[in-house]
C-alpha cells in the first residue's frame, strides 16, 4: 500500500466536507482500488451524514465483493443493477460502476463473460472496402502510378458535375483570355514574390500552373490544400495562355444535402480506440469499469463494439519504448488483450481495425491481422477488418480509420483549422477532400494496391478515428465525426512531445437517432 494513500484519502474527504474514522480510512486504503472504493462509499452515504464510518465502508466493500462473485457466476449479469450517472456537460456523462479487482499475481484479468436479453436475429452488419487478403501491390513504380490514377478518376468523377473540365493538353491549346476549368491533383504549392499563390495541378495528360491572387476571397482556401489531393478550379487563361488565373476552387466534399441513415430499432454501439494493452500506462481499472458497466441493464442496448485500432502497445514504435512496456512480447500483448476482451458481454458484436501500434505493416491501407494473431484473439468471435473499412451497422455506415494522417493534417493546416485539442475538425478536412490520407511522402505511408482504398467513395453516416489520443466529435454536413480518445495514461514519450491524452472514455452512439453520449470511466 503506498504510504501516501491514507493521507490522500483524508485530503479528498476534507475537500468534500467529510470527516472519517481512522479505521475507515485504513480499510479504504487497503482496498484494491482505493479511489473507486472511496467514490462508492461517498455515493452511498446518507444525505445527513458528516462522518465516514468503518461500518459503512465495510458494508460498501462487502457489497462490492458480493456483487463481483454474483457477476462472475450468473448467466445473466444484467441483474447487477445500473449505477447512477452525473452530467459533465450536455454531451458527456460519467459512468460510476465500481472497478474490478486488479490483475492477480500473474497479471491475468478477471473474466465477466455472459449474455444479456438481446435478440441477435435483429442484427445486420455489412462491410465494404476491406482489402484484407486481397493485397496485390509489389511496390513497383507502375503500382504507384496505378493507385494515383485510380484516386484521380474516383475523385474527379465527384467534381465533373461542378465544372466543365478540360484536360491539361486541351487547355494548353486554347487561346489566351479563354475561360477554362481543370480538375487536377495538387503537385506543387508555392507563393510568388508578390504574395500570390501558384498551384500546379496534374491530370492524366500533364500539368498546368494555376495562380490564385492574394486579394481573392478564395486565397484562404489555398492554405487548406495538401499535396496529392484532387480539386477543381475555374478561371481565365492569361493572354499568352500559359497560366490560369483562378476565380473558383472546389473540393470533392460531402454534399450539404447528405441525409444519414438510422437503425430501425433502439440499439447502441460503443466506439473506442487505442487500448494499448502491454503499456505500463494501460488503464486496466478504467477498462474494468467500462466492461462492468456493459453488463448492467443501463447498457443493455449497447450491442456493438467498434474498435478503431491500436489494441496493443506494440514493440519498437518510438524511441525507448521498451522502458515503458509492461509486456515486452508482442504475442503476449495480444494474448492479454484477448483476455481483457473476454470481459465484454459475450453477446456483443465486435468489429476491429488495426492501427500503427499493431502487428501489421505501417503502410496504408493496413490489412487485418494474419492468421496467427487472429487465432490468439478469438474472444467473442471478434471480426478484424482492414484500416480503413466501412462497417455498416443496422443501416448506419461507419467509416473506421485509425487516423495516422491526422498528424499531417494538423501539422500542415492553420492552427485555427486543425488542432489536437479538436481532432474532429481535422477530420472535417478529410471529409471535404473525400480521402482519409491525401498527402503522400510525409508521416503517412502508402502501400500501392490495385485501387486506392483510402478514397471516401460513399459518404458515411459516421467517421470514426483514433490515433491522436484526444476526444472530440461534431457534425460536418450531417456526418458525425468522432475521435474516441484512448485507454492509456500519459507516457513519458507523450509528455516529451506535449500530448495530454483523453483516456478512459467510451462514446456510446444511438444508432436509431445518431445521438451520442460519452461516458467517463477513469
């Protein structure tokens, strides 16, 4: 028991206006999770009580232990009863289910398998854009040409209805002063000596320079551009026909008229990411609280669990990572993750994609895990798809992408347009560009395949990412964009790069209304 624990408990009680018997403090300090035990004791105190008694603490601890044993033995754990919630803000609530005991000496988490009163026959899940088992790229130059050509054709098709596109070779043959429109991939962006912007666009026939004057209303849009994305421009050719003066600039974008689909019944999905089992900072107690809550009647409508990557901490991901590992073997990390997954109700439908810490290639798209890892993660028949994939749950399409490209978007765009504090705003730009990782050659690695799996061909109802360990959500043209935080406390590496994670949160999505509540378990 840490020496500071009794003093911390006394300070916490004093801050809330309570005294306590000495033995009551000792009992709380000896509890497996003293903070959670203290919270539970205070929640159940009589309204007129000013002192925390030993008898009250004993009753709370015994009740929790009895609930745990009952929880393990019964076939329908929903009988445990729901805990109260407290509103944090209009969209965030906090689940206060008591935590499970810590791992035993061998580090093996407890199990809470069981079934609830759900009708699985009502479920419907479809998956699109999953390239697992269908990788064809060899890394040859021709493969890269093919995937960028596919990107161009798919995104150009979404822009042709907005401009009267002419290929670059046809524009070169036009006379000076002519009006022209071009759909192209951004190959270069630079400012001129006069402060104007010169954007070079490339299509399948060549490249053409386009000038955006600094005093035009569209000049600010140039700062939103990334290399290799596809845009459309309209304007007038210079007198010599060698440059296009841009009047209008268009992105493929999500139509403002998009109407999302909803489920036909009241059913919910939990959307989480970045669990990082194997890290010393993995928040096991928060995870136990989350899985405990899933077994309560309050969570009975949560029938789906969607995990957007980084199930484990991995090995060799960043400098000196080995010093922060609790489990140093990658396969043991996945074995432990599978054990933690067993705490989730056995009747839940689980869909997962990999992330950059997982044991797959770093280049995107990332295929789902190989057979050896799939054999390890057999808990609840969880299904693993590629990163990205589109998982349609009872009619609601969820674009699942781990989110490595968010680092690049946040670095390249102006601070007011994208930041780690509001990751969903960076996601808006990916929806506008209709591509989850437009810029090639920087932080985001590209694996050339027979087609560009990173294009957002169909507008999703929900866009779910992780990676940046920050919680944020909002709507863009009626698409719910969500970055779901993480389950890992701040590591030394994160501290060195000024990342303060939002850990221990579980966004819960009502599939019939697309309303969302974020529950706090840390």
